[in-house]
C-alpha cells in the first residue's frame, strides 16, 4: 500500500455531470502509476481546468482534444503525447471531437530524478513543452506501450514507462506551429484525422480529404503538418503500421493477411515499411513481443 493516495492528474472532481471519465489502473507502485483512461467529453461540454498532481505523460490512442498548460497549447491527435509537469495547471477541451482514450503514465519526483540521473547529459526533470507531436520515430515505443496495455503486461508497461519518460524529458523539438492554428483549422484537421483513423486501410487521398473538410489541398497540407507533426501521407502510413503492429503482437493471424487488411498492397512493401519503422521484420517483431509476454 502507498503511504498516500494518488490523485488523478486529469481531474477527479472537475468534470461536469453529463461527462464521465472511465479509469482502469494497470500498474501502481511507489514511483509510478499507469492508467487506461477513456473520456466521453464532446463539443458541448465545457472545458475543464485542473492541476497535475504528478508529472504525466499520456499517449493519445484515439480521439482528439485541445490541451493548454503553462508550457504551451496543442491539438492532440492519435500518436501524440500530452506532457504535464507536477503542480502545473492545465485545461482540456473537446471542441472538435467527442471522446478520447489515453494510456497515461504518472511519475513521482523520485522516479523523475532517477530517470534523469541514469541518462548521461540529461539534467532537466521537467518537460519543456506541452506535448510531443506524432513522429514516425516514436512509433516502435508507442506501439509497444499500447500492446502492453492491451495485454495488461505490467512488466512491459514499466519498461515502456521509463523509456517514454526519458524520451519526453529529452523532448526533441516541440511542434510549436500547432499552437498558432486557428480554431476552424483545428476542427478541419481533427475531422481529417478522424477519417484516417476510422479506415486507415482505405484512407482517401489529399484532395479528397481536403474537400471533405472544406479547404484547399495546399492549405490542408500546411495546416495538417502544423497540427499533427507529419504530412497526411506519412500519418496514413503511421496509422496503418500502428494497427498492423498491434495485430502482429496480439494475434497469430497470418502476416500477409494483416498486411492486406491494414491497407498494404503487397507483402514485400509491408515488410520493407515495417522494417524501416521498427528495425526488424514482422515475424521477428512477433517473436520479440511473444518473448516479452513470458
């Protein structure tokens, strides 16, 4: 038992009555708590304000919402990560989309200090931005964490928690352009991401997506990259590879069938793209993930 009760970093008592937050605690140790969070807030719910009780890194698995803190503002979409410093006030609003699901990691101060001390050259124990945008380079780590959640694999979740924290403290370059996107453009990009995530295997082209959200292809391309952190075509590939990796790790379905189901025209193209993203062949990835489960 912990000496004190953890407080939710996403606001236990601040939600309006029509909205609910479903929380499943996957791990709870002295320094770390990992939660699977499902929120059903939508455009007609008032934004809620809260304070992070602990440092928090949350992977957005589905949905979209706008997040504001003292470190900045961003429209979060699948593949991006919310970053919250302990004690920082923040606001979340779902003005573009109803509902989201996050895998949320909460860290106590001593866990942060241990992480910083274990990495050569890493001195900062606070996050320098409000979020990490979707990046192809993050795909293996985020996919592994989501697979660990789906399998309720506590050991793998702890491993991912450390890697994710070090990655977030290192920070990379935050997607500063996302904060400058207008509310209307945010709505357009959120809708485009929703279209892609619903059916990444048959995601439409740029002109079709731009027409679906009532903007020009040029403006769509520019604002999509500003908000999401990568161009639409790369995000479609990201979504397809994410879906494929999770099926490879959690089922024994044939690799070729998974490739076709996830929108790849042939197995060789899929194998090449998968190896480029994950550093190994699909069959090797399945074997590694199965070993990690034992």
